[in-house]
């Protein structure tokens, strides 16, 4: 195992653990602070959405910030024929790190609030509408992630994923687990966010189905990854790098230089080098051109487009 893989595994373990700690801990705090069910869900959803967005920003450079076996499996499946592919063994190790981190995160949250640590939940969740909700929540999550990745807009993934999960808390009957590792971790907490171990397999199956549907839809909508020439186009509103910006026409280029021979800046001098990659409009030399012959002793008129050969003084 090289250092890069070790960093990725550590990032996935830590990030997934903190995510579960955010979900479970905010649920415990909300339960203690208010008996209002709607307010509890509001607190839990807002804290989860914000925490998830921050964790993605923090860990995305270290290991991709998947925190989700469905995301990791999809990344392996879509990238297995690309130069940056990872082996199935590494993908399995990442998923194992996520599940281990989720269990540790649930234990951490329970310990912080003096709850029984690693106590199985008795909160049964199931039924057709709830499982359909998990399909929808996970399909939407994967549609967001894969669509942004295939269009070169990963700079938006943190807030987009956080916003989707926060919204899905409210419009799905399952409150949007959408993550097999988080589901496993939440089976080991007997608190507000828990789910009974007997309910977990159906939830995970629904999440896998939803992940497949969302990924398929994203691939249909965006069938090919952008090439190097088009990669910068979708991010134009977010700002192009200097190398990707079109070369601006300089107000001091030859096309706008003085055209009157009598002007002190005449004739304009343009540098031989243009913009990176070459351009038809070279840059001018701001320094005026000098001549060893005094202006008054030149044999041709200064105010006419004449040459020495056609001058009447010759």
C-alpha cells in the first residue's frame, strides 16, 4: 500500500465517521432540546446538510470525499477503463474504511451525549413508500454527483450534494439515508437517528437500485466526459483560468496605432511575440521608433504616403 492509498483510506474513514457523528449527534441534541417533531427534523436536516458540505470540501483532495459505498462503486465502475482507474481491491478497501468509520462515528456521537455505545437500534423503518423514498433519494444523489463530474463542475459538488440531502430529508418518507455505510452505522445507535438492524438490508438494496438508476440517467444525459478542448467551457461562469481565456485585443495593437506619418509615434513598432499559442494580432512596442536621420533632413515629405523613390526631390 502506497502513501496515496493510505491517505485515501484514512480520509474516507475519518470523513464517514464524522458524517455519522453529525447525523446522530444532531438528532440526539434536537431530541433533548424540543419535543416538536418538525423542529427536530429541521435541526437534523440543516446540520447534516451543512456538515456534509464542509466534510466534502475538507476531504475531497485527500481521497475524493465519497463517504458512500454507492459512490465508490460507481466511481470504480465508470473509471475502470480510464488512465486514473483504481483496482477493485482498492475500491473494496475504501468501502471497508467507510463502513468502519460509520460505526466509529455512531459510537463517538453516543459517547459525547452519554448514550449507550454501539447499542442496536429498535426503530423499525420499512414498507413500500419508505423503500421507494430511498430509491429516489439515492438516485437523485448519484445524478447530482455523476452529472457534475462528467461536465467538469466538481467545484459545485459540496454545496450541491449537501443541498440535495438536506432537501431529501423533507420530501422523502425515509428522511434520505441514501448511503449504505451510514445505514450500517445508524443500526448501532438507539437514538433518534437509529434504524433497526432488521430494516437495514432492505434499505441498502433500495439504495443500490437507486444508485444504479441515477447513474444510468446521468450517463444518458452526459454520454461522454469533456475533452481537454471543452473541459473549460462548462465552468465559464465560475471563471476561466488565464490560460483558458481567449487572448484579448489590446487597445495598443497595430490595428489601433497612429496611421499618420507625422505623428510622433509613427511608425508603430510591434513585437514579434504575441499571445500564448500564437495570434494574428501582435503586441506593439510602446517605445517610439527612433531613426539616425533627423526628421527635418529626410528626403521625403512627412505628410504624404510617399517613398524616397517617388519623392520630387530625387
